[in-house]
C-alpha cells in the first residue's frame, strides 16, 4: 500500500560565499507574507503549500 500522506520533497544546493546573507535576505523577502525565522546558519519559511528549510553548510 502506498502512503498518500507524504508531502512532496525537493532539494537544491547552491554555492555562495555569503550563505548567511542569502538566508537573511530570502527570509526578509518572504517575511512580509509568511511566518519566517532565521539565524546565521539556517532559515525557515512557512509557505501555504509546505515548509521551506534553508541551511548553510560546507560544500562537499
């Protein structure tokens, strides 16, 4: 039987020299319409169709 309650999942990796600045900028942009939170290493945007999690990390 297939689980129909699972949400679609999408992932992307973007190389940047200033991840904290990009996370803050995206959260500030979306914060006018949706609940957001962020710090220097992560961000959270609560969109109506799902949750967007942003994370700064080291490139592999």
